[in-house]
C-alpha cells in the first residue's frame, strides 16, 4: 500500500483528481508517514483481541477450554462483536451483554483441573472493556416500530451465537405468541462463522412489556 501511494504521487496523480500538488520529497514523506499511521490504526482495529507483544489472543486462551460450552460461547461472542463494519449495529448488544460474558468467563476460573488464571481473565476482561468503550461512541438509533408476530417466537436474553444459547427451556426463554404486538427497539445484523447473515431484534411486548431478543430472519423485517 505504501509503495502504491508513493508511485502515484511521483507520477503526479492525485487520488481525488487533478495534479498531485507536491513539489518536494518532504511533502511525499509527510504523505507516506500519514498513510502509515492510518494503516496502523486499521491493523490495530482488527487486532483488538490480540496482545501484540506476546501474540496471545482471546482465542488462544479459550481454545484450552474448547470442551466447555462457556468458552465456546465467549469465543463466538468475540467473533460476532469484532465484526467492525457492523459496530454501529453492534453497540447495543455489546453494551448490554458484556456483563453476562464476564460472568460466564468467571466460571472458567472455578474449573478444578485447569482453572483460568487471573492474568488470562484480566486479559480477556480488558478486551471486553475495550469493545464496550469503543462502541459507547457509536450511537445506535432507537426504533419504535410496532409489528405483529406471525408465529410463536422465543424471547431470549441473548441472540443465538452457539450451542449454549440454543437451549430451549420455558424457564429460560419466554414465548411471544402468534398475533401478539411488539415494539422493535433495536436491530442487529452480523455474519456467522459460515458467513451467513443473521438478523436479530431487541423488542418489547406491547401486552406486558417483556423485553428480549428475537430472531427476525424469517419475519421480513428490513
């Protein structure tokens, strides 16, 4: 990328049209340095879950507990929450589920055979906090769309991200009956590990003000 920019400048080409307007190598160096800064910021954004000093990542830590549903849930949450191009839609989910992810993570610290170390727990907590701080700047527009349910829907405390959140229990998930009206407050879009787009909505039922997530993939809500 750096060399492409330099070649374009040397050829007198301005990316925004017209001549480059550069008359010295000092100005070329300034452009090169600013380009490098931008690229570093991009790299930083995509490596927010990695410790660049050690190469340790959230995933390498959690892989040690791959037989645990809790670890798989946290890993899936990170893969969803770090889809940066959708952060303006992720903000509400990240800010409202981060404490649950921390609680689930804390369970790994109680493992008898190989408990999660305090340093690894602190490391993952710091990555969760980074995402919370970052998305706190992304103001998600609140919706007030009224819809009528065309089928029975499960209201969940979190969208389905892996096996652990697929469990259906009437004690854990409440059902939105067919024909019931609900208010759509927020929408979320992300892609699963197979690159399939998923859509979830955070709703409030009109009848009794129950709140939670519902799968809106099949409801034709854009």
